C-alpha cells in the first residue's frame, strides 16, 4: 500500500511561507500568514470534497503570526498561534462569517504550536519559548465562548522545535525531530501518559506533517538537507514504510488534511512563497 500524489497546481493569488490546513465537513479550510508580513488570511476550498479550487482569501482582522495551527472541535474551526511580536499564545475560532476576537492562553508561549481535538477537549502541544522542552495543555470552551486551559505540564524527556500531532487509533500521535539533530522520533498519548519515544530509523527532517487516511497514519516532510518532499505511512505509528519521494514537489513546511479518504497537501514553493495544492489516495 502506498500514496501516489497528483501533479501539484498553483493556488492563484495566494502565497505564504507556512500554511495550516484542516478538513471541515465537506471542504478544506486553510489559514496562513501573508508572505510579506504577519497578517493572517483565511480561505476555503470552493467545492464539496475537492481541494483543487479555492475561494479568494480574506484577512483575519487584528490577528498576526508566522505559523498558525488549525483544528475542528465540536464542528467549530479553532486556530492557535503565537503573537507576531512575542511568544504569547492566542486562540481564536471561526463563527461564520467572522473570526472571534483572539484570547490569550495565559502563561503559555512558543513559536510553533500544534493542536488537535481529542476526547472532549482541545489538546495543545508546543515547545518552550526559551528552550526545546515540549509541553502539553488542554482547553475547553465555556458557554460564553471564552476558553479555559488546564493540565499544562512538561512532556518529560522529550525535546524539539516543531512537533506534529494527529489523533490515530484513539491516541494522540506525535512525531518530531530531535532537538539536536534532524532524526525523527514518535510517541503516543493515551489521555494520561506518553509512550517512550522511539526513533523512526532512516528518516529525518526539521518539520514533519501528519494526517490519517483509512487505517493508516501518513507523514510528509522535506529532506533534512534539501527541499524534496517525502511520504511514508504506518499502521501503528511506530513502524513506518521506507519513505518515497513525491516526484517534482519541493518545499519546506507542508500542511496535510484528509477529506473523504483523499489526502490533500498544501505548501509554498521552495523558491518562492507561491502556494500549491496536491492530493493522493492509497493504492
């Protein structure tokens, strides 16, 4: 079993360094910062179960960052990001047709957060703003729309700069590169404890991306020493297939989402900030 990606297409008029992508109902949602500033923009795919064509992007007023994170929780789109001028973490949600005012996540700061909906809360992972120590926190939304965060603590013995997380087989699966090298590691959270991290032999990068399709977890990343994209899949999150090149596609930080058993990927061009989209299915 393998994923075969289609030739990528440009997303006309949209550019960034790092997009965030999520499946939401019958469409894809994407948020990214402006390629020339920290202004954030929001767009969605035009057609049901199809990510090739996109609506014109709209500014998210008053919200700025470099790398946002997205998830869907209780059918609501949530975004977490660090302040463009500091490491302070903020959370916002999309109340169609507008984004809510951003709320600070008190006492929590980083440059690159990762977020998923897990069990009955938002689950947040990030590195310490002043070190490579990994942290976790969980949030719930009050009736008035405000957020309450709790259970903030170290993930003992685990360090990186940019983690990737997804929900797989009832657990939070995390993959990250070693804080002192590009070696990839994997670990899983069962709602109480993290498993002992294990190396993913022969695979290395600085920024991995994860999604789940059918019974597989999918990982895409650029090479540790170049911009070539690679893809690998796993049935358990521990043992991974040998990675395969995604021919003709290059970038630095990919974003993945799964819509109706199709994996969609957006990324910026390795030589510019132009956004591209491609898709793949298991075969």
